[in-house]
């Protein structure tokens, strides 16, 4: 069995890859972890040091540091927190507090189980009932997302580079125009022929990296854009980025739409070929919208977006007034925020 786990912004994931015939044995191991966690006192310090190292590593990852601060600026709800925690919180953690938190949050209600591979639904039901049937616990209350008014951040960090981040409100999964918005994002940043790469990097040579990507939490989605550049080029980079993104409202060409559709369809094909990617997508769907979208449904929704619909959407939903962050040597970076 190959296993892995991780704690993110909204949930903790436990995953494994194994032979289909071992399902019940694998679930029995996870049942032991979830219902009878040891969490011994003498294990905390080693785990704390790993967590502190991860938090400290943020200083060596300027793009991640910038987006961590930008997300905190966007959300006034706990969704703006750093999943790695805070120095004060990690230092104050005790074994008793961790055990109490585990009992409060790690219950059957609210848990999502997704399986992909050579297992039938009946086999899955039987294995879950045999191993996790007695698992209980209340679903923890989770606050809904709340955002601040768009504003700008200037973050000082001595460096030869400047990190620029933009965040624009977008439509969430489950919205009738979700895939229209995804195609619009592909037009902006769906490869070397996309607008941001062509205008900011290829034509003007302003950056070493530039992209935009859809992101979000349950109940709120956004488009984030990034550029890495030098202090001297930062003002023009920010100006051109915003121009390119905002000019999307003026319309998309048939060629751009077709290229965007090919990009999304290619991602779907890759997902279908990987059981690990498929199961992650299924679990995310269940968490976000309480159902799994069949790949055929997604393909049909992408195909249904024609040029008229896309251009009507981008005209009615322009990307304007972003949250903005600039991280770098402030005294060398003249950027109007």
C-alpha cells in the first residue's frame, strides 16, 4: 500500500493506493487511525519541529509567501488563514489540545470517502460497514466565506525579484456559467499561446513567469494571477497584466475559444487515465457540491459554450477591481497601488 496525508485550508486528506482485493484491510487500518488515534505526548515535539520548519520555509518561497498574505487580505473569514499555522499557535500546541481538536473535528458526519478502481459499489458498502460502521461524531460547524473590500498590499522583502499577485471574484463550481468562466481563464492562461504569456512575456519580455488560474473555497471562487519580475519592470508588468485581464471583456476570438476547449478537454483525458487524479476530483466534488460530476457531463458543458455565449459572459462579468499584492524590495519598486 502507498499512502499519504495532508492538512489543507479546508480539510484533511488521507489517501492510499492499493490492490482492489485489499480494500477492507486498508479501511481497517484507517478505522484504527480515525477511531483510536494514539497521539502520544512524546510524539508532539518532533511533529512540532517539522511544522515549524515548514512555516519557516515560507521565507524561501516568495511567490507562496505573497499569495499567503494576499489570501489573508481577501478573506475576512478563517479562509484567509495559512494552512501551515502560525508561529504562536504551533508553539502553544499541547497534546491535550490536539486530542480535543481531533475528537471535535474528525467524525463520520462530514467525512467524504471516494474510491476509484476495481471495486463495485456493493463491495465498497460492505467494506465500509465492516470497518467504519460504528464510527460516529458530529460534523463540526464551519463558517461560510466572507471577503473584504478589494485593496492593495505592499510587502517588503529584500530581493532581486518582485512578486505580483492579483485576485478577482469569479463564479463557483455548480454555477450555470462555471465552465464558461473556466474557458475564459484558459484564454488568459492556457499555455504559450494564451494572452498573458503572449503579451506580458513574449512580446514585452517583462517577466520570467506569468499565469492566471481559477481557485476557491466552498462557497466562494476567484481568479488569481501571478507575475515574477524585477523591481525596474514591476510597474509596467502590473499595468500590462491588468490591461490584458480587463480587456478580456472586449471579446474572445473563435481560435482562442477552440484552443481553450482543447486545453480543458486534454486535462479531462489526463484525469480519466489516472485513478489518483480521478478519485481526488470525485472527493472534491462531493465536498463542494455534494455530488460527483460524470466526465460526460463536464464534456457536454464545455461543448455547450459557443463563441456568442462566451463573449456575452465576459462582457457581463468583466474582471475589475482586484485585490493586489506586490512583494519585493519596496524602496526599489515604484508601483502605483
